[in-house]
C-alpha cells in the first residue's frame, strides 16, 4: 500500500473502510450518526425531536454526499500523486441533444417574429 494512503486516511476525519468493504467499526458508525445529526441541525434546520421523515432523508442524503465526496477527493489526490492518467467520456446522447437544441432555436426564434414564415 502506498504510504500516501495512510496520510490521507489519518488527515481526513471522514476516513472509512476501503471501497467495497462492507465492515464498519463502531467508531465509524458513531461518527456517521454525529455527522447525520449535525446535517439535520445545521443544513436542514431541524431538531431531532421535530424532524419529519423527509428531513431525516435530506440530512442522510447530504451526509452521504459529503462522505462520498471526501473519499472521492482522497482517491483523486492519491491517483494524481501516483501519476495515473484519467479517461474522459462524453456521451453521444449529450452531443445529439445539443445539436437538436441548436437546430430548434432558430426555428422557435423565427416563429416568434411578426410576419415570419
């Protein structure tokens, strides 16, 4: 294991089990509970006693998003430090959608002009 990994995990208070490892320690579970309560209070603006199911859902989604982003950035830093290359992919559907939108815009613009055919 590269020595940068230990530094990244110890420096990041969101460290967790490696990707694909379903085992969590009691400390990680307690840390996530605390993060969830903090999100509920600070991001959603609700107290645990008055929070609805929707409030708990939003707080959970935000807490998980933060956890995923921290892990993603740690892996990104490690990959960059190791000189790994990236592969970029652009969907053909994305390009077709942009072309269709660009072709439709002049027709819509002309249709809105007085006396346009």
